[in-house]
C-alpha cells in the first residue's frame, strides 16, 4: 500500500542550531503535505503545509520544501528553541474521490539549552 | 473558539462490549476523520467523511464503524472491541486552510 517514510526518528540539536526532518512518499497522486507538531500528552497541531504546485513555503523560523520528482519533502526549523522540542509528523494526502491521509511515523526532536 | 471535542478522554472497557467515542466540531467543516496513534507507527487513518452521509475507509478500518448524520458530529463505533484496539484515538476536522485535532481518547481494552 501507499506509505510515507520519515527520518530521522530522533533528532537532538543544540539551541540555536537548525533541524531538518525528511519525508518520502510513495503515491505520486499525493498533492497536499502538512506537518504537525505534537507536544507530550497533547494533540497534534498543524504548523505548516505545502501543496504540490509549490516548491517551498516559509513561515518565520519554519520552512517546508517539496521535490515532486523525487517524491520527498522536508521540514526546516532554524534558530531552534527549547520549546520546539516535540514530536513532528509529516503527512501526504491524496484525493481519490475522498481525502486519504497517510502519516509518517514521527520524529522526536530534542532541543538542548 | 474553534474546537473539536472528543468524549470520553479515557476509557477502559472489556473485550466485546460495544462502545462509541463521540466527536463534535463547531467550525462547520465538511471534512472529518478518525486516527489511531500507536508508538512507532505514527497516526493511522481509520475512517474519514467528506460530508454528511459520506464516509470512506482509511488505512485501518477493520473493527470500526462511523456515521455522519449531521455535519458537526462524527462518532467512532467499536461494535466488539478487542485488545489490539487499545490505542490513543484522535478525531480531526479541516477546511481547505486549517486543520484541528480533538484532545484525544485513550482507550484500553482488557
């Protein structure tokens, strides 16, 4: 079946450094790619998304890039802060008469002060 | 305040005893979905609904049912729960530009 692979599963960075999380999807019909942040014990929250007609999107310290040919997309967090520590999930959504969304397994990001 | 509300938050039940987890949203979103979250597996889509009376299977629909009789509510039904359905469940709703998850329901089936 279709899947989304996410790497790394754990990432530890020093405060102020950049963090990059990468995802690869298998369904070439996927056209919407959201990223979610989930803090411990809380619900996932949408932090940024990108559609297939766009190559890059930025929102303050967060950016997402999409390479449709290679079927991969990445989350970039610059100037990381301790409050960025959380689990991050990528997802790929495909419209097949309905919206089917497949998530990556998640990346646990630790930002050390 | 935009909200997706799930109930109950925590539930312990026995194998085979039918249960329903409710989900309600106040944003008039057409699209709603249910996910289960298990360690190392991320979020897996169980069912989704594009609108009232329109539902479809996600990746892991076995053992679950849903209904969408009105736009705001999207209950998840486990007719005969089994221990492998022990998990953290999230309901979500979205428009074209925003997505919201409920606070989660931690279900344990013994």
